[in-house]
C-alpha cells in the first residue's frame, strides 16, 4: 500500500519540512519500483520535489540521521537512493556511475532527475570540488552513451525526459568550464527537442527582423540587462519582436515590454507548436536573452531549434551554451582574454566595448521597508569586534561559492582583525533558492578551524525589495566580488553607492566580467591578478579609511558615465553587431543570384591591400593616404567584363570631384551613388572592360586628395570599408521599345509617361534574385516619385534605389513622371 502524501504549503515551519523529509526517507525504500515510479508522478512526487528544493541536504539534523543505503544488488537500493538524496549530495550517495546500468527501468527517469537536480552543494574543500565536477562529467557522459546506443528505446526516452527537465548546469561548474560536457548537454537537449525544424524559406522583403526570446519582463536582473538591447533601435531599419514564454503579469512587465515594436505572448500557445509559431515571423536574428545554462525545460529546448536565420546567446549565460541551435555568443575583447574562440561551441560575436549593460531605476530616496531589519543585522555583526568595525560585503550567489574563495575571504578577516563579513548568498535578482543558514554554517565552520571568531560572519536576506540591496551597499566599507565565477549585476548597487569593489581578473567572460566593469570606469587599482593580490588590496583598504574615502569619491564621480549604465550607447553598439549579422544574411540570400555567386568580396581586413593605405581602423575601415595612390590587387574569379564596387565611409567634403580610379594603368569612369548601407557614405561603382581583367589579376589604383581630421596627424584620403568585383553580365535596360508587361504607363515619343496620381507597374520577365541597383534614366518629375518593390516602399534618391528580390516595380507621383528607361544591375556589396 502506497501512502497518500500531499504537497505542503510554502509557509510551514522548518520543523515541518524536516518531518516531511524524515517520513519520505522512511517510506521510499519499502515501495516497489513500479509503484514508486507511479507515485512520483502524483502527490508524493510533488512533495519529494518540494523537500529537495529546500536545500535540506545542506542542513541534516543531528537527531535525524540519513537512512542506510543497501547494496546495489538489493531491490531496495534504488528507492533507498532517492531517500538518501534528501540527505546527501549525489557524488557522495552514488560514487559508482556504472551502477546506473542496473537501475530498474520504471525508476530510471526519477533517479536521473534527482541526480541532476542537485541544488547547490557547498564543497568541504577543493578536492571535493574536483570529485563533484568529475562525477557530474561522468554522469552526463553515461547518459549520452546510453541514449545513443538506442535512441528509440523506452529507457533512452526516459533518460532524455529526465535530462530535459533537470539539466540546470548552474551549480555544477562554478570554476572551470568544460566545453566537452557542455556540448554533450547540447547534444542531449537537441535529441530531446527532436528535429531542428524545417529549413527557413528565403526571407520576406522588409526591414531587419530582430527578436528577443525571454521568459518574461518582470523586474529582475535579466530584464534589466535585456532592456538596453531595445534602446535606440532604428525603427526605419529594424523591426523588433519581444517573445515572452510566460506572458505579461504586471504593470511593470507591461511597461518593460513596450520598448519593443511588437510583443508576442506564447503563454497561450501549446508547447509543441511554439517553435512553428516563432518561425512564422520570419526572423532574421533571434537573441536568447535569459540564462541558457542556469535553467532546464522549454527555454533551452527552443534554443536547439532553428527558429531564425541567426540565433545568439548573450552573457546572461555565464559560459558557452553547448546548444547546436545557437550560432553565436555575444561578447567582446574587454570581456575575454586569450583564445576566446576555444571557449565556445558558438562563434564569438565580438562587439565594441562591454557586452553588458543594465537599465537601472533611480536610487531610492526613502528608507526601504526592510531597512530596520538590515540595520539591526549590521549592528549585531559589528559588535563582534571591540572597536569600530570595517564592514566587508559579499553578495555572491551560493552557486558561486567555492572553498578557494572562502579561504581568500577568511584570510582577509584574519589579517584585518577589525573587519566583519556580511554575506548575501540569495537576493531578489536570483530565481534559484538558497538556504542562507547552510551558507553561514559552511563559512563559520571554516572560520573556527582557522581560529577566527565565527560571530564576525553573518548572512543577510533574502530580501523582497531591490531597494534593500542599495541600502545595504551604502553601509558597506568594501565589496568583495567572487572568483573564479565573477559577479556582474551584483556590482551595480555597491558601485552606485560609491563602495570600493574588489575584483579578480581571469580569462573568460565568466571570470572577467567584474574586473571588466571596474576597468571601464578607470578603477584598475581595485583589480587583482591573483587571489594573493586580491587579499592584499582588501586588507590594505580595510585598514585605511582615508583610502576608502578616496576610492568612494572617485567611484561616485565616474559612475554616472559608466558604459554599463548607458542603455542608449549600448543599444547603438549592439545594433552594429545585428547589422553585421544582417549583412551576412543578405549576402547569403544574394548567393541565389548566379552572377553574385561568382563575385569576389572583401573588407578592410582582407588581403589585396598594397601601398598607400593606413592601418585598419578598429571599427572596420581603412583610410587611404591622401595625395598618394592607394593600391588594391584583386584576383578576378570570372571571365568577361566586370563591375567594381567600393563602399566608402566618412567621405570628406569635396572628395567626389578629386577621386580618380585606374585599373591596369587605364582611367576607368565611375559613379558615386548613395550607399546601400546607411553606415557608409557612398558607393563608388565602375564598369570594367573585359580587356582590363583578362590577366586574372586587377591592379586597382585609387587616388584621393588629402585632408586632415581633427586630432589625427595623418594625411587622409577616403575610408574604404568593403569591396566587390563581380561579372557585369545581367545588366537589364528596360526602355519603351522593350517588349514588356506593364500597367498604368503610356508610351509617348519613345518615353515612359505616367499621369499625375496614377501608379505605373512593370512586371519583370524573371524575378530578381539578390539585391539590385535601379537607375531611372532620364527621369523627370516635379515632385519626388514613390517607388515600391517586393511588397515594400523603397527609398529613392536622385533616381537611384536598391531593390530587394522582387518580380515587379511600381512608381507613383502626384505630379506625373517621364523617364527614358529603367536600368537594373546586380549589387554584390
């Protein structure tokens, strides 16, 4: 007979949770595997998950010893293992992963789920950290091996279900990041998610479609890091979509979501249909703006699907996601050191400056509701030392705590006897539950072993209001960042309060993000290179109140201009990355054009630049030396005449008249057109005769008169950002004598004429593939005409426009139009 158990209300006493754990531990071993597997899907299972989430393994009661665990050959072993996991961490309860080969099939899914969903173990020492991480690596490897042996077997499907619902990697890799295991995780989640989905169709014409997939937009850390991505997006160029898995549940969430042009609520869409629903919006780029490593279930499973042409993770995920559906990881040179590519299964997408920013509300003016509680806690802590106490504050989440970090903090307490340490291992910015008493005991036991007074360490929170964090940060003398898993959002409140922040600089963004924030506002002196230097700086500051005030003044004078608190600047820098990805997408679309497929393309970092050029700018262009001939030597990958296109930036005044272009020593006529990319000033386009390209190499000479830019001593010519050389074949001239299908036009005296207010449409014999340049030759109109193609209105300037793939062209003008011909030619840039 299986006992009937029900979940408990969340507000029951600690004694009630302890009693529930004791009852479960007593009854589980006596339930047969098949009956237990069924019971775990009901009320008993709900209670088990409740108890496990209370972090009770970190707090075993002295009068509540863990149950004995039978030998693996005993049928009671596997129900007993589930009972034992309520008292101890998996690497202690099941050291031999191979024993899982003998797990009864009905219990395979709940056992794997319980082993994976371990909570936040606090390691006794670094040796245990190594054992725990190695054990977890072996567990993931075992699951992958069993699944791949026979993916369709019921056991394999049970393993995948358990893995999908419990593969939260937040607690398992606090120090090192293991790309191989992360890739295994991605492989398993992809198998659980099923097929990646159908191939995306050629994109619909229109603006760049940029989506952000998030759980919700409630007031929490990930939302404050999301909003700067939406700041300052150019709506004439970008259509932004905010896709919410959990919908909008508050006025705050509604206000935050309004920053996007369109909001899509998936809470009412059945889970199996969500991927197809998202695909229906034909997104060019989809950004996963929540943590893909710190949660399991639907969110990472969607990231295994092909939902957009480019899918991007941000540093909301502390390391590579390992997910096959994520193409790129948004980071920057400031957040990485050394070989960043080797740390990611994705391609690093390097942005300018810091890759993170927060939209922060104004600091609270009034005392928060929890201020009195905080003040009492601090007063009690300060009484642990005889004289004035120096308050050290550490707000690292429990998932970042390691024995090495604990040892460093305790060494600071030992060397600075007037210091006290307040920990904040769980706060409103984290959704992962934390048992503060377990963290306090873990710290105090180690302090006693070092001969320190354990009363010098206390735990604050968890708090309900974010204002409480700011109140606490104002009262701290020094803030201690965590390592090797550094803080990021947790540094914001101390810095806004002017509190000196200690950080350690590592290599990957997970290890480096705290130091990167400090360096971005010139606080290099608070960044340490190793734990010993970290402790030295912290001790020196603890003993020098004057130095702390100097740092406080410096921080307060700089924090308002911090790049990580400037959403408009961040939005601009992030938009440059989206433009880069969008350009790649458009170029891939253009490959459908057989002429564009033969094109030679390059940018300022490509080979072929000879004499007459300055070094490449960090932003991706190269200046020619003004007054000198600048040389490009390009291979010619096609036969016949060609088109040379040079994308120019920062075109100086008067440069249009002074530009000269030669190929193989012969002048080549060219035109300066409006640029297809708004970031560029002009497109220099020239038709090159076949005779000048017959040798297989094109010697291109570009001359520009010199000019000087403010603050730059170099003689500058023109700035070149991209170039293309492609076949000239395929240029189409449509004049009044051409056989064509058209509506609305009159043919008079060999010219196209359009009456005022009428629309004239020309249907092309073959749809245009790729982007094309349209020139209205001999156009005459008293008012600027309107042009549409491919279902969208196209900007037209001086009779020139860039067309997307389309099968018709339409012109309208209130004053009427007369033109000689329409000239269409493919554009490789």
